[in-house]
């Protein structure tokens, strides 16, 4: 029998604010959040950068609770660090960011 090793890194496909203090991140495959760090920064507006205080995972989605409220009507960029797929492949830098409003 032949088993192929998964060497493909997961990609952050989208980010969406689901409340002022929570966002949902969707990846192109199931991911592991054990060593995850999530950074959220406003783009081009005077607003406060935020950090994750809790990260919940379900298959290919992470639900992130933030340490403060996101500024309304301001575009934000999220970056994920330390997220891996179930084979241990890390999200690579070119696929670790997404923007949302």
C-alpha cells in the first residue's frame, strides 16, 4: 500500500467580523490552533491594534475572541502565526493574512 505525505501548507482563505470582538477565519483545509497567534491591525485609520484572547477551532475554521472592540467601518488586516494543518504543515507567510471590514 502507498501513503502520500501531505506537504501542502494550509492557506487563510477569508476573515469575517462576526461581532465587534469576534472574527471567523476560514482556511482551505482543517487546521490546528494549539500554537496559534492571531494579530489584528487597522488599515489606514486611527484605531487600536488587537490581539486574540481565545481561539476556538472547528475543522477549517477558527473563531477568535479579541481583547477589545474593532473600530466600526475600518478595514482590518488579520495575520495568523503558528497555525498548522493536521499533518503539521504551517501556514506560509504569503498565505497568512486576510483583510476584512
